[in-house]
């Protein structure tokens, strides 16, 4: 991993935790996902952070549950500062959303919804959703965009319509790496990057590739496109652990990000591996 600028924390800006004894994860279906169909808690991730020189993390929701959000905030409180932020879930269409967000004690830094699972590709453009996003902005939080190329037009329209809200594009909008898909993803991501209130996570690419046969050369063009159109100061590294383990180890994901950023200056690398996340999520 590139050396960080002195004083900059190294941050994994995207990982998950879930406890299947407390609640199911509805998306964990089918034999392909059997390897991660179990409970994952922070003590399992922490040794990986230590081994690879990561100082802190941002944990991201994985189900549409306020109870899960509260549990992630509890996990952060018990992590000794290693979980620096939580991107939780809340119902964007709830008229009481402002009160709900205010009630969530702890390092809540953002909100996310699994937009990719909505039948309507323009779900983000619904009036109730837009009102909720404005409420997220008023609360001083960021909003993580979990979209695929199908939902990118709606994401572009939404980011443009809400300049007061900080948006974070998860997993580079999930390009079709396994099939060699490039357009319209590349053009749409570049159009999104032209808007100043959105940044992008360099995360999740390994599970968009052939899980058992990917090579760095398959993924690097996508990662480098993201870096080129957003710029390093608007890109943040995330492992997407434990989902990434379907296709790669934690170390493999980090090595891929390091290779993609090998030509950056130390200050640019420090942004990708900590500075951008610290700024956009207002991490302490």
C-alpha cells in the first residue's frame, strides 16, 4: 500500500458487518453466496486492518433496518475508535425522517438504501425520496448511492438536483467487468464526476469480475477511469469486506487498489486511502 502523508489516517471506507442470529440478510440467497452466509463481526476484520496498516473504517448498512443501523452504531462505540463512521439505513420517505436521524446516537455519517434492488430504475427521482434526501442534507450527512448502470441516469439527475447534499457513489456504479462492459457506464460515470457534490468509492470491483478467474488487467481500466474522471481527491478506497471474499482476499483487494494508484503522488494516495473519506464523511 502507498505510504500515507504524515498524520493522515488510512481508512477502509466501505465494509459490512451482520449478525444472522439477529436478523436475516434478504439478499444472501443462492449457493453462490453460501461462503458469506454467516455472521461477520468486527473482531474478525480487525486483524486484517492491523496486518495491512489500516487505522479506521466506515461500516455500511446491508439491510433496510433501523435496528441494524443502531447495532452498527453500537459496534462503532465498542470498537475503540476503529469504526470511525456508520452509513446506516433510514426510510427516506418517512415524514419523521429528521427526528429519526436525530435519534441515532453515535458516529452516523451517512445514509444508504439498496436502490439497485428497486424495480423502478428512477426510484431516486420520486418526490418522497427527493424530500428525504433533502432531509439527509439538512442533517449534515452524506448519502451513499448504491446503483448499477441501469440507475445511473436517475443518479445523475438526483445529484444535479440536490447540490447541497454530499453523494458517495458506491462500487463505481458496478460496471459489468465480467462481460467487458464499458459503455454507457464510462460516459455516465464521467458525467456524474463533472458534478462537484459527488465522490466515488474505489470498491466492489472484484465481485463484478469473474470471481474465480479475474486478473488485475481486467479491473485496472475501470479503476483508472474512476481516478481520471473524479481525480484522487474525490476517490476513496473501500474493501467491501466480507463481500469481496467471494472473489478475493482482503490483501488482494488492497493490492489491486495500490496498483491502480501507483502513479499518484504521496498526497494523492493519501487522499484515496483516507483523506477523501475523512473529509466527505466528516470523520473524527
